[in-house]
């Protein structure tokens, strides 16, 4: 009986991990060109989810910094936001940005998108950096 309980617990944990990975993959990505168009139209809230030290060294113009670990505490400030919310990070496949989008969605802020390529792509394209 104990083995059955362990097996069920393991299956539940793995199922949750798969669901989480699927949720991250399902976060819509926005291209840099699309982001720039939104920025020009002032129709975006841009959230940099990197650590504050990285944000201070350079950021996409107009971005606000909310460290990924603090996203749950700040979700309420975006409730009812009419502009598109885009998160970005500096990790492979926008993983942290997608996690932030999922976390915001789970707290009542739907439709948050992640920047495809994130900070590294922005820098490699030599886009404008704010310090």
C-alpha cells in the first residue's frame, strides 16, 4: 500500500511538472519588432524580471523592474490593465519571463506575453538601451 501511495505521489508530481512546462510553452511570445511597435504606440507595459543589479546596468527603454521572485506580490497592480503586458528576461527560451507571465495569469492578470529572445536578443540587435 505504501508503494502505491508513493507511485501515485510521483505520478502527480510528474504530471504537475508536465503541466507547468506546457503552461510555459503556451505563453505567447512577442517579437522585438512587435514590441517596438507597441512601445511607439504606448500600448505596452514592459516588465523586466531580471535581478535589480542587471536592470541597473541596462534595460529596454520604459521597462519597469520586478524581480521574478517578487511577481506574486505585485500582481495586483496590473489587474485591469488595458495595455499589453510583456515580460522579458535574459535566459534561454524566455523561461523566466514565461514563468512570470504564468504567475501573473494565475493571479488574475491574463494575456501576459513574453519577449521572444529577451534581453540578449535586444542587445544583439543593438537596440536602444536605457541606463
